[in-house]
C-alpha cells in the first residue's frame, strides 16, 4: 500500500469517526436504539455500530459506507445527503459521468467481438445463398424429369434430391485455463476480481451484467452486495454468493474437486 493510499484511508477513518460520533449523539438524543434504526434503514445493527465507532475495516467499500451514512442520517431526521457528502470516498470512486468506453456495456462488448459477429453474419448469408441455389437447381432438375417422362405404361425411376450440406455451427473454443468463473448480477454490486494474484477488475456493475473470467491456478471474487451476485464455477449451476447487502469473498482454485461454491465462504467482518 503506497503512501497516498495510507493517507487516504486514514482520512476516511478519521472522518468516519467524526460522523459516527455525531450520529450516535443525535440517536441517543432521539431515544432510539440501534435495532430501531436498523429496522428503519434496513441496515444491519453491526454495521451501524461500526459507523458510530469509526471502525472502517468492519465496513464495505467507501461508496457503500456513504450510502449507509445517508440512510442513517435520513432516519434521524437530518439531511442525509449533506452528512454523507462529508465522508470521502477517494479519487477512484468519484461520482462522475463515465465515458462510453468505461461503461460496463463497453467492457462487455469489445471491438473484436463485433468483428466476430460480422463474420458470422457474412458466413450465414453465404450459407443461405448456397442452400437456396442448390434448392433451385434441384427444383429445375425435377421439372425437367417430369416433362421428359415416358408414357404411363413405363415407370421412370424417381430421382433422389441432392444432399444438402449441413450448416456449420460456430463451436466456442474450449477454455484454455482450468479455472473458469461466470458471474451474473441480479442486483447492482461493487466487484473486485483477482486472477492468479493480480487484480483484473474493480468497480460497480449494474443489474443484468454477465461476465466470465478464467485463471491458471486461482480466481478470487469479492462482492459488496453478495445477494445480487450469482457465481458459476466451471459451467456449474449458478449460486448466490450470500445475503443481500453483505460483503463476501470467495476463491476458486484449479485443485478443488467440487463445482459448487467453497464452503468457507462467509460474510467479511
């Protein structure tokens, strides 16, 4: 972790402690318990307690912390947006309008895939034209046979139609790596994916996103909203990573002999 990241994390921790103490003071003045606030905000009491005591490492990513602060403050009758904006999320998670090439849709549709689509369309059209041409030739040959048929007392052998070539279907290439993890989002969630020890993706993906990653030895997925993330390991049946709103992390390895999620998956504290 470099010096800038340490400074940023310390700043977030200090600001969270300041905001948490303020929210706790207002809550106690309103004579409300953490469980009562949890019921109003739908945020787990342990997360609210972590906010009040400035325990940054017991909370999910900064963008989710800001959302929790806003809902907490709103439940106390404060200006949630104003209180939440006082918490820094860091330069990497500023809420700005991304360019098209940085959107999840663009990441899911790289330019080489469009070229493949075009080639498949051209191949399909060529195959259809070939089939139509062969069919027309066969119909023409049948017509000539009928016109040139002998008298009724003799029976001409029935011409068999030429065999039509079976259309070729594009068979996807077999994955070249032993660990293959497919992810489908049923709700928006922040994700971080590490492939063989290197971060391959980190960011927020919207509901409906479908992504696939492969690795040689291991692949780790961390989700900020585990209930909205369905994971499939090596073409297995998709499984949810956990409960909605929970932060979960799971690691798949080439040595595991089960296609289901590892049993060690548990909410991150």
